[in-house]
C-alpha cells in the first residue's frame, strides 16, 4: 500500500510504500477524516497522528466524503458536480 504523507504547513509531501500488512491494520476499515496513530508504522513515525483524507480501492475507484457505506454505490450527479 502506498501512503502519501503531506505536511501542509511546511509544503512537504512524501510517498511511502509499505508491504507489511501488520503495520497497515490500523488503517483498514477507517472512514475519511478519522485519525490514526503513526506508531504502528515504525519508530520513524512515533508520536505522529495521521488523518485519512482520501484513498482508492483495489480497482482504482476513489473514496468520497459523505458516503457512509463500505461498498461501491452509484451516485447521481448533475453537470459540474464531482
């Protein structure tokens, strides 16, 4: 899984690829805007708190704020809505 970690105050962004599923367990079944402690990712992230602000499933479908179910749904949008 790739984690895109950004610091908006400093304007920095870095991508980490983590293959160990045990480290990623705290990120599973979380909703957007929920916070996760970085201690599970290793000592370099100890003391950090990460906020989930987006993501994709295995097929590449993006997460959307306000959709409160764990499966895919069809949304009806008008032109100009995203």
